[in-house]
C-alpha cells in the first residue's frame, strides 16, 4: 500500500491512468460517482468514501463552481461540480476544460486526505472543507482560462497563469510532488492520447520526412494529426499543438536521433 501511495503522489502517468476512468464517467453523468466503485481505489479503504457529482444550474454571471459537503456521521465527502446550464448544453470545448479544471480541485481534496496522518486528522481536514467552495469561475475567468489554453505560446507562460498554476489548486502543504498544472494539462491531453493519434508508425513517417527535408509533407502530416485530435478530443488547436510538440521533444527525441543516423 505504501508503494501505491508513493506512486499516486509522484508518478504523473500512473495518476492519469487511474483517475481518467473517473473523469471520463463524470463528464456526461449526473449520478454520484463513488471513488470506491473503481477497482484502483478498493485498497484505499478510508479514501473510497469520496464522492463526486456533476450538476447543472442557472448560475447567472458564474459559469462554474464547486461545493464540498461532508457527512460526519457516515464519513462521506461529496464534491459537487456545478456548471451553468448554457455552458453545459452549448459549449462542449469550454465545458470539457472547466470540468477538468474542477476535477483537479477534487484531486487536491483527495491528496489532502491521503496525506493525513490518521483518520482523525483526515476528518478534521474534511470538517474544515465542509460547506466551502474551492473555486468559482465567472465570465471573465472562463474567457481567460480558454485564452491561456489557446493563445499562450510557451509552456512556461501556461504555468504562470493564476487559474492553472500549482498554488491555485493546492490545499495547505500536502506532500504531493506532482505539479497540479501538469495534472490539468495532461488530463486534457495525455501521453496515452498522444500515442493513440501519433503512433510509432506515424512518428517514423514524420521523422523520415524531416530527415529528407520534405518540410511541407511533414507539416501536412503533423497538421492532419492535430486536426484529428482537435475534432475528436474537443480541445483548442493551439493547446494541442503545444502539448503534442512538447511530448515529441520530451519523450521521442531519441526516435528522431536514431533515424538521423
């Protein structure tokens, strides 16, 4: 169990893998989702009683918010993500971005729980969080969040934005070594998603075109892949471009070097 706790605090791809089914189920599900209903969390006996729900409401000037309710008698914490009805119905791209953003706030509660020394310490944390909201997103913040995803030219610029930087999500001084900004970025578009669209065969084809200085054909292949991702994953194209480019450099540079030899 200690090994699992360490992985869930430190291993980005492990966290993405085990929480993605929760997020996937949440996106179009109005029923409460119990963490304990997922096999990966069965062993987290005191943590499995975390519940998350997606609701819609008329929020007026706000576009999204979250509310925490803690039932001390049954030791259940319910994390509600509430979206404005117009966002819920009419804007799939912004809806997805906001849901993932609020889901990272849910993860911060999860990490606060597993960081607690014992059950009593955890209950004190949950009692403190009861009836609070960790985040509210109005029209201006919604526009800014979309803008930073779609227009920031560098990854560092993305990380510096207040609504997605690590401190925005962090509750207290938890010991998670992962950056919440990284989690947000990778829940939107992960390495596993990358390899679904840009598999080894396409990467080889792309790298060979670059080696042969067939830049136009390489760009066409790259842009076709980006278009498929944008269409199927419902994400801003510039964000996808940054994420894919970053992953090519970070994980697959050796593939390109081996082709150049």
